[in-house]
C-alpha cells in the first residue's frame, strides 16, 4: 500500500513541473502553491528558505527522476548504442508529450539562476554531474573503457541537452531525432561499435 504524498512532496513535484516549463524567474510562489494544492501556511513550515529552498528541492527531485531513468536504460540495454538511443527517445517522448512546453528539468532554471543563486547553481551542477556519472557508468557497463566512457558521457550530455533546447525552441523533434542518429557516430569515434 503506497502512502499519499504529503504537502511537502506535492509542493516539490509541482515546483519541478513548473520550473521545467517556465523557469525559476517565471514561477511565482502562488503558482507553486496552486499547482501543488498546498495551503500557504505549509509553505514556510516545510520550506523556511522560501522559493529558493523549494527550487533547490525541485531541481534535486527532477534530477533524481532522470538519473533513475538513465540507470534503468543502462540495465536493460544490450549495447551502448541502444542505451544512449533510449535516453534520447525518452527525452523526445517527454518533449512531444508536452507539446514542446517541457524542456530539460534542470536547464531552464540553471541558465537563468545559477549565476544569481549559489543554492540553485549548486543544485543544477549536482544534477548534471549525477547524469553524466550515470551515463558514464552505463557506457562502462556496456563495454566502453573508463577513459573513453568519461569523455563520451560528457559529449553525449552536451549533444542531447543542445538538441532538447533546439527542439523546444523550434517546436519540432527533428534535432532530437538527429541527436539519436548521432549516437552511432559518437560511439564509433570512441571505438565502440555494435
């Protein structure tokens, strides 16, 4: 039997969705409260640091969901190409499913806030570092040597984040489809083929 999320969890999940869609600056506390269905009084009880503390928690929440998806893709893939292609396909599906409204759950906030807020900047850095590490682990699991997996993970994350930004901006999945096609070339460059 699963327990119902409490108001803290609902607030974090609502904030994560809003930050993904409209960024930190574009999201008001009232938006978060409305979306999470939480009473205003619970906000400062659970988040004495206010909006910034909610933002940090929301980034960590969103990042963990993506990290788990990356790990699951690695565990269920037969080779590195399938693994990376599954990551791209999952992101493409999320983007298309939101009609291009939901981009990367970290980038939208990181671009506008990491230079202004030490806490948000740290949360964004930690998120990207965890994803990069999980990609590297998956590539190593699927046969890429550690030094190459490290470089390939960075290059892949840069490629897919850029493609996600372009697809959201263009409101067209073609950059994501191109990123998926580039996986084979990336792996060939790092000495990994099927």
